[in-house]
C-alpha cells in the first residue's frame, strides 16, 4: 500500500516533512524557469525529505505551460524516489468524480500522483470513485477534515447532533478507510488536519487511531512544533507535516543570506526536520 511506502520513507529518513512546491513567480530567481526552480528544489531535498506536495492552482495559473511543468515535476520527483501528493481538493460526483480520480490517482496519465487531497463536503458519493481507485491502483487520498485556514470554523465547527461537523467527517473518513489499513496500522484513506488548531488536532488523533494525517499550517501560517506534536501517535508516527513557503522561499530569507539557492533550500529543510525531531524525541 502507498501509505506503507510513505511511512517507510518517513522512518528511513527520520523526517515527517512534506515540502509544498507552490511556485509563485515572485519566489523564482531571475532567469530561472519554474521547472528549473522545481527540479533544483527537489535536487536539494530528495535525500532528506520523503515527499513533495504540489498545489495544482499555481500551475493552472500559468496556463498550458504550467500544466506541463506540473506533469514534468511529478515525473521528476518520482524518478528521485519521492512520494508525490497532488493537492487538488476536488469534490464532485458521478462521472465527473471518476474523471478527476482517473486523472490524478489513476493507473497512468500525465498528472497521476501517489495521493490526492479531496473535498468530501458534497457527500459520500464524491468519495466513491477515489476509494475505488485507491483499491484498484494502490493509491491514496487525504480527505479534508479540519483545515488550517482561519475561516475553517465557519462551517467545519458547526454542531451536527452533538458534535462538530469536522468530527462527523473524520468519523466517516475512518469508516471509508477501514478496509484499506496497511502494515503500519494506518489506512491509505487519510485526513487533512491543520496545525493551527492544536486542540482539535489532539482530539482527532485520539479518535482516529488508524487515520494518517497530512498537517498544513506549520511555519508561515503560524503553526509551531509545539502545536504539531499533537498530530503524532505515542510512537511518534501517524502524520506528515507540510511546509511550502517556509522552504521554497528560503533563498529570500535574510537568515540564509550568503548561501546559494539550493543550499538555502536544503538548510531551511534541515532546520524544519530538526525542529520536528526535537518534538518527537
């Protein structure tokens, strides 16, 4: 199962970090293409980071050229042995959902990754095609459960019966993945839970013993290592922590002044790794 591969790579590198490759033109050094930017970032980190996450919106914004970069970046990361998460947040039904699932976690295709993020808020029929593809092709999904943005509580915290909506979604996520649990005890149907809500993170970790977490919000969005410690189980597993701008803009950070582009990226990544290790230890 792909979740076992991800956990094995995290354990091998002792680093539960995923780097978000979300290139905006102001992040890219003058004279460097977006594809070169991406490949240089990957070259700098692939031996110390188990996974990358590509937010497709930044590539769509560049038009057809951007989608070609998206395609080539996925291929290059796979060549380097990295697990690839497509951050696409799709949520539709019937044949549309199947088309999205085939495009992003199908058997083959220009945009096929190992995992995709999906939005379940239209209901369980938005998830079915993704679950089918997980089983058929050995892929995985991260279901949006409790997101890191400040406005997430507008809907996700609304009380349904006797619990907030995000808990209802969390419970359903665990049910959807109950028959896809790997050797490490975690399901390939995983959850997105933000670092900016540490109490909810702790509650969900206790209630979802077999659900792996993708945790955004660390660093620039305000989540700290003290917050993200709640994402992990008692053995220090069960989660991977995302950083995007905090890593890929390191060459613009005065803290890394005097370092080359790739050296700054790598240094920032090692700083994050060591910060996470300090919590896990």
